[in-house]
C-alpha cells in the first residue's frame, strides 16, 4: 500500500468534500453518489494538490455509487487492485483511505465487525475503523492493498461504527457499466440495469420508478454566483476553486487564495503569504504597519503574514458590485506578488500553503 495515495483523490463540490479512487485498468474515478449529488461537474485533487475537472458520468443513488470522468488527468500508471474472488472474514484487518474533513490523505486502521450488515434494502461491510466526513467514497483495503469495499457512511452519534459498500456490489456496477459509451451523465435503473440519460420518472425499458430529482443540480446562491464570476475573470475555472458551500480556495501563482462568508455578514478574501523572519523583524514591521496595500490590509496571525479584504455581504448587491469584484481579483494578483516580495526583500519563508512553481 506504499503508493496507494497516488490512486486516491479528494472529490470537491460546492457542498463539501469526499474521496474517490481509480481501479487498475479503468479510466474513471469511483466515489459515493451522495458525495456528488446535485452536481454534474466536480473537481478532483491528487496527492500533489493538482486539481482537475471531472464529469459525473454514472450515478446510482440506490447503491450510493457514482463514476467520474477526469479531464486532462494522467492516471494510467496508478490504480487500486480489485480481485473478484477475494474472501472477507469478521475481525479481518482493514484500512480506510481518503481525505477526512478535506484534510490531506489519511489512512486509518480497524477490523471488519460484520461482513454483511443489513441497513435498509442492502447489506454492507461494518467496520470499527475511524470513518469521518470526507472519507465517503474512498477505498477500504486489506493488508495486501486489495479493495474490499467503498467507504459510504457512519451512523450519527455512534462511535466506531462505519460502513462500506461490498467490493462485489462495486464489481457488478463496473461490469454493467463496461459497455456504456461516451461521457454523458446517466442514472442507473436498479430494476433492469439500464442507464437513462434523459430526465424521466419511469424507466423506458422496464417501467420502474426513477427519482427525477437525481438529474437536478444544486442551485448556487447569489453570493456563489458573484464569487465564481470574479474567479472566472482570473482565468480560473471556478469548479476547481470550490472547497465547500460558499467557500473557495485556489492558488493564484504561488499564493493560496480563500474566499468565504464570515458569520453570514461579511465577504472575506484572504491569503497566507509568508512566515515571519527569524531575524531582522524590525526591518519588516514598518512595511506591515504602513498601510501600503489599500484597500487591503496586512496582518499577522500565528507568526504568519496575511493579506486580507473584507466588505459587508450586502455590498455586492449595490452599485459597488463591480468595484468589489475588481478588488477580489486584484487581491489574488497582489498576493502572488507580495509573497515573492517578502521572500526576496525580508528573507521570509513562503507559507506552507504556498504552491511551488512548476
């Protein structure tokens, strides 16, 4: 499992984050349906923190599985091992792989508590391994690094109770999908295994009821439309900048830019630039206190220099809307300039959030 992190991805939507993975020899990312519910296009991030746009090409709400087609991503040399004949046993050691709480790649260890725990109309693998928000859609592996399941959920208010979709259920889903063509969004009918691309309430093949809500996309707030318009004007696909509901995080050059709402009142744009220098701090302070970056301000938090911008959320609905949008864009450009300025002139190390130039 030494290189498994290369096959596991963070899945990022306008609602939050989850995990996903690629199987050896296949060209799509597997995740949970509930991770991408309400989305047709999402972002996926690899272990190097590079992000790519991915289309949702298969959704099975009943099985809680979805397949994603990542655009422009090289993944051919990686993949999780999947063996149809693998046997599972109670107390078998397993490993949860993924991005809990949207944090960097993490592996947690546990055992299988039940190889077939009935929940609703399906049975799942039950494990005592730590499962947290963000792990959903990631692979559950055995000690040999072979897939045994797909992490799907944790019972609310229950410790040490996590669930996984059985590897055999995933194998069936992959076999059914093997003859699908193109990258259109489609919903699976679990009655006859037909894929449906047109919005409908009934399967045209067997007449089974289809939840038409599965085609609906989540509506973006007015604030989200404003923020993504500004991000687009920076030449960045806003899908790649999404980090949760009304929250964006992306790199402009080397600088990490964060846009979010604070206390439902303020639009905040901020960037962690550099660490404070260990020496010659007196040379730096006059610049930081000199109000040289208006309408932005420089600040220090936990020995780190930040540049920030704040305005009341109601201002984006006034005649100042375009001015605010321009300020958002210019902060991103200014942050990319300043982190190099502080490094070159004051010996400040780049913040850990900074992205190295390629």
